[in-house]
C-alpha cells in the first residue's frame, strides 16, 4: 500500500456525485453536485477541498414529490444557479493537475458532465475511476455492487442524508480508500496506470457525443 501511495503522489482525486431529474424522453437534468478533492499526504489519502451547489433545472421539467424526498425544496431549486454557472465554478477550482474523477457508476456522472463540456473544459476532459468497477475487481462474488451494498460490506454507516450529493460523495470517498487499499494488497494495482486499466473511463472526442444520450458517453476500458 505504501508503494501505491508513493506512486499516486501528485495526483488529485476528485470524488464527484450529481443528483438529477430524469424526465421521460430527454436527458437527465442535474439538480445538485458535490465534489471532494483527495490528495496523498504522509502516505494517506486526505481531503484537500470540497465544492457543492444546488442546480436549477429547466423550467419546463417538472419536479415531483419523489425528487424532493431527500430534503430539497422546489423553491430552492428554482432559485439555484443554472448548470453552466455551477459547472464553470467547479471547473475554476481545478488548477493543479493531474486529476482523476472518482464516482460510483461513473457513466452517469460522465454523461451529465459531457453535456456541459463547453462550460467545464477541465472537468470534461478528465478521466474517471469507477468505484463500481474497482469493487468488481476486488470483491468477487457479491450479489450487488451498488453503493449501499459496498457501505454494508465495509461497515460504513449510511449517512442520514443518503441520496444528497455531498453525503454520497463522502461515503464514496471512504469506499474508494478501502478499495484502493484492498486492491493494492491483492495485487490488482500499484500505479495510476493500473487503476486506469482496471476501472478507468476516458472522455470521447467531442464530435462523438450524442446530446440525447445519458450513458455511453465515455469509453470503458476493459469492460
């Protein structure tokens, strides 16, 4: 594990999560984003900053009671900044590359980011590491690799505000740390390139993007 941490020095891992509306017949519309930066210090992956914001959905997309079940209010969402402003604000914090984005089932986050790529050029050009793919490498034979199943496996308490962006980012960061360690001990990875090969998603060229798609916007390595 010490060798892995040494090899990851200098890379910032940005754990990211979106909450979104999923209107029928059109792409998902984000309502909240949170990001937590992790860097290696003294042999440990520690927090180096965070960002969170509500996001205003389009006025023609209905907000249902199900969308508000986890503590958001429609009034707060309608007053929130639009996606372009929020994603540009997050992008402006990314000033010390190299980066890897980290997410659970990362293709969802990748699709939301790709649709805003002109407002967040750094974010949209940064490869992902998918904790779901990492877990499938490390924890063979589980019936589910969803976030709740991984929290139960590692004995990580489910946050009271589960399904809000920042609480989900915080527990995903904990899962990422555990998977990094277990995967290194099992010999699955010892470098960033190993992680990319095992669990990476890399951006497609802009000309390949179909704005109507919610998944499949990123290439999956070793799917």
